[in-house]
C-alpha cells in the first residue's frame, strides 16, 4: 500500500480515537439538558477561546480561501478581514447575551428572543434561520472532506463514500457528548487548522523560492493578466473601484470585488457569530472572561496573521508552481512545476475541482519526500472541515428539541428525554446535509450561498435585545422575514425560482447587504408605527439589568465618540469604499519597481489595515469593556428557563 495512504489512515484513526473519547466523556458528564446542550454553562477559558475560533473559521478557510485567492487575486484577499469582522459581531453581542442567559436561564436564542418579545413567531423564525444555516453549511463541509480524501487516495475512496464515512465519526461524538464534546474536540481542531495552513503556506513559499521570488512572480502574473480593472490594472492586484451599477456582481468589469462588495461580503461573514449557534456558545460559558482573548488575540491577531500571509503564499504561489499553464508557458524559468503531475498536465481551472483542487495538490507535493506529513496535513484539513459542522449539528439539534418539541408539544419533557430528542435532532440535521450533498451538489452550492447571509439577518433582533428597546416585536419579526426573502431574491437560487429581473448580487452588493438594508429598514419603520407601552416596559426589565451590569463606567464615556470614529474609519478604509486607495498608495500596480515594500500596494494596504483592525478590536473589547465584565454578582432568576420542577 502507498506510504501516504498508510500514514493518512494512521493519523485519521488517532484523530477519531480522540473524538470518540470526548463523545463518551461528554455523555457520562451530561446529567441534565443544560449539561448536554450548553455544557452546563461551565466551559473553561481556553476551551472556549480555541473552540469558538475553530467554529468561526471552518474548512472553508483551509480549503476554499486559498483557491479563491488563486482565482481572483488580492482583490478577493480582502475576505481575509473576516478574521476581524467575524469576532466584531462577538464584541457587539456575546457578553450581553451571556449576561441575559445567566440571569434568565436561557438555553437557546429562540428562548431568549421569544421571552423578550413575547412571541412564538420569532422563536420559529430563529429555528428556521438555524436550519437554513446549518444544513447547507454542514453539507458543504462534509462534501469537501469527501472530495479531499478522494484526491489524496488517488480516487480509491469515492467522494460520496468518503463523505458518509467521515461524517459517521463526527455524528457519533456530537450526538453522544453534546456541546461539551464539541468544545473539547474543537480545541484540537483549532490547533490543527492553524498548524495545517501555516505548514502548507511554508511549503508553497519554499517551492516558489522565497518571499522575493513570490513578489517577482506576482509582478509577472500581473503583466500577463488579460482581465483588467477599469483603471487598466491587473485584477490580481487591484480592486475594480468603489461600486459598479451592473445587474449582477459577477459580471462587473475587472472582477466582482468592488469596495461595496467587499464591505457587504464582510457583512455576510459577520453572520457566523450572529447565527443562533453562537448565542448558545455565549450561554455555555462560566463567565465572559474568554470573549476578549478569543476576539482580539486568537482570531483578529492569530488567524489574521495566518490568512494575510500563509494563505496568500498558497493562493498566489500556486500560479508559479505549475497550476497556471499560461504562466508556465510565458515564464518557464520562473515556474517550479511541482503541481503538474497531480493535475495531470491540466490547468487548475480546467480540473474537476477547479480552484478547490489547489490545497489538496499542495498537500500531495510532499507524498514522496514526507508521506507522514501528507497524513498529518490531511487530518488538519479534516479537522478544519468538521470543526464548524459539529457545532452547528449540536446547536441545531438543541433548538429543534427546546424551541419546537418542548415548547409546542411536550412542555413537561424530562431532561433525559430532551437529551434523547437532541440526539435525534443531530441525526436529522446530518442526514439532511448528507442527502443534499449526495444528490444535488448544485443545490448545495446554491443553499450554501444563503447560509451566512441568513445568519447576518439576526443582527436587528440582537441589536434590539442587547441595545435598543424601541425596536418592537412586529418590527423585528417582519423585518427578519423580509430580510430572508430579499437574500433569496438576490442570490442565484432566486434566479432559479424565476426571479430574473436582476442577477446575483446586483450593483456589486452582496445578498447579505441587500437583506440587511430591507430587514433593518423594515424593522425601524414598523417599530415606529407599533410602539406599545406595556411591551416597552416588559423589555426594559432586560435593558435595566444590562444598564446596571454592562454599562460603560462614567470615567470612560468620553471615549465613546473616539470608539465610533475608530470603528467607522476602519470599516470605510479597511474593508469598504476607501479600500480603493490601496490599489496605488504604495506603488503603481503596473510597475513593480515602484512597489514601496517590495510587494503589491494592495497587499501592503491589507497588512496595514489588518494591524489597525487588531488595535480597533483591542480598543473595543478591552478599553471600552464591550467583552469584559466588571466584578459584580449577577442574580440568577432561574437556572434553566422552563426546566424548574423537572426530573433529571
């Protein structure tokens, strides 16, 4: 048997043993529904830091991100700013949700929002968002794992067979141990995810010939590029302006990634930590101490550094390693054709997996010299793909049990029955994801486009419960429904449903951007017309509590304008319309001799605003105390809402 396959299965078996151990351990320690669904609110600091980071940055970061950077260049690399924008959502909401969960005993976000708004409709919509997020998002991760192992075993393990086999273990440990098992497995998965990206990046950079050779190759690539922006710059090293008023974003001249597209795409990815699953991560903590380290140091600094350097090495380096036949023909002496054999002489974009083949082929490069490393990197990729899926399986199963079954059909259900139905819910989610991924890859891609955009539509409801009591039940409910419809209408799936007046992402505005415009606009307008004194007084019991325990100290209130300015400036210039300045501020994209730091201006601009973004996150999380809590005792009104007087 091939040495790389032997090592592959050795590392997979070791990884599975670890997963199953925590599944068994979690099952043994989960005595109540709270233990099973939210780890008994007792996750430790470093477990949450690593687990939440792994959940935020999935197999997409490992497998898909370098491939799209290869295809679209540094204009797509602005997506790496999700290392900051994803936890920015956490800075806004996690601490306050934790406080409300601790105070009122909420287990799911549906319980929190329905109790706050006194509405069962919002509960159902939250479950719908969770399902629309979980099933396609999980399906994409599981199918990617099957595809990876199909490539690395030279086709011996079919995509669907590998997908179902690899999914079996993740189902076993999630269903057995609940969120506690997910969290402890995620700690290892976070380490493997980061380690794998770094190692593959180093491999790519070394094969290219070092940092200087990489930038020389980028200059060659830009000169060769036939896809030009309106300013006649290569699409690999410049964004095509602030906005383009075209009916479909992908048809924009010079690429889709205008300043407005980048900004609204970041909105979509902010939906990861505003999705219902992350509300349950918030509830699962002993205290808020892990929030700031996760948001600032683990995510913004750590993952940001990895993305802006090591994924860039992979994505842009691929052109110089034999994946780009046009580049190899034009610059044969500057090409190290190490990917040619794995691609069978094809251009990467003509291969079966297109840009998705890049990372598997970079892993394969080491099969002759270090087959054990192929096995390790394969498990790193598998861990990355399962890290997010496991969390969404667990939390979606909990919401099906608590928000639908328990609330509407079995109000006196025992803790043991809740755990049983929670496991059944996990099975339903996994089977739905696998069936969709197996029978219709086209549908999977279309649904996957909705997932994070749907998650971002939770922002107005979280703004209401955490900050703004004047947003009413009718406004939030109608706004959420409208936002979800608009997201569908501005994604490819809308065209398939017969909505053809425009294409995907019209005016180079992502569907998440269109959704939030109509969602928040509707919420504000309807709220203005549906104010109710009794409803307002009920909501103020939440806000008075938050004002007492989460308000900024008087000594720091003078810094609020500074916080607003820092945040708005960063969003405008870092990931918004002002990012167009990055095309040329540090050199002419068409003349490598003018590149101030020896790299394209756009790359230097991104690194600068990443560093400033880390400062912004530190300022908000620590200095403005948005993720830290003053030493004050929170009176617990109920351990778990609706669970009093029940048997364990």
